[in-house]
C-alpha cells in the first residue's frame, strides 16, 4: 500500500494521476496546506522540505522497512521504477523522459507558480513581477508547443510517460495563468488527448471537495508567510 500525503494542487495531481495510471493501491492522507499541516513534525519526518506531495510505500520492492519519498519528480521516478511503467528502459528514450521531467520541475512549475502567485494571491499588483513571470510562462509554453510539434504525440516521444504526468497538471491552470491554448495548437491537441484518459480524470478529481473557494488570511500565512525560524517556533499552527 502506498500512503499518499496530498492536497489537490498541480504538484499533488502529478502523483494521484500516476497512481491511478499504474493501478497501485493507495491510501489518501490529506495534508491541508491552508491550515499549515505541511509544517507538522509528523509530516516533516516524511517531507523535510515542508511540501506535499510525499509518499510512504509500505511494500517496497525487495521488502524491508517502508520507504518515504518527497518531491514530486522523485516520487514519479520511484513509482515508475517500482512498477516498470511510464519510463522507458532504453537509455535514449529514458534520457528524453528525464530531461522533460526536469524541465517541468526546474522551469514550468516554478515559473507558473510565481506567475500565479503575483496574478492571484499577491496583496498588491506588481506590474514588473506580473510581466516578468507572464513572459517567461509564455516562453515555456512555446518550448512545449515546439516539442509536441516535433513528436506529434507525447512530450518525450511516441509513448505516454511520467513527463506528461508532470507537465499536464500545470497546463491545466492555463486560464489562471492568462494563457490561451489557441496560441499553442500542439499543446492544445496534447492537452485534450490527456483529458480523455480515465485515470488522468480520476487523478484530477481526487480530493476535489477539499479545495476551498476563497483564501483566508490564516491560509495566506501558512502558504506564504513562513521562514525557517517561524517553522521552528511553531507559527504554522493554525486553528
């Protein structure tokens, strides 16, 4: 059994989609990031970066003690290796998948996250930040569009992989990012195809009832107001 420590966000969706695609039995363990549950000592023992998702695999390959994994990209690789699925075995195709997974981890995710923050959550509108991150997100969509035009299939080539699962949830937020997929036809084609996958739909639906409609000041503090000292002092503990 895989214990999935999760909240319904793009990074969380990566792992719920992968688990659904693999058909692995898993147990949902909600981590309410708006209440600061990612800063509890129990969760930090699994994910020392105070970020979900994280997993605890009670039945790792080869047996032995449970294995904990944090960081969504590492989790995707772990689950691909555990199941032998969605990661090519040959070195060239595997290399393609890992490059595009890292592209999401180091580029699209962080830049789209910052773009969304300054568009939706920042207490004041900062034109430079909105322009800076908006332009970079637009550039990254162009990179993805060109790649999908070359493959005419999935991100890393002809086969669906963990690279697609990593990127797809962030493209799901395109409207909030002020990006029109009409400008990126290859991304639009790929995005529509992935939405037809039943397992992807189930992964996106996991815990959707948990999402709050509005952000409270307490949630803002938990999400955006922490420092190393505040975590040590327990300032994350919300009522």
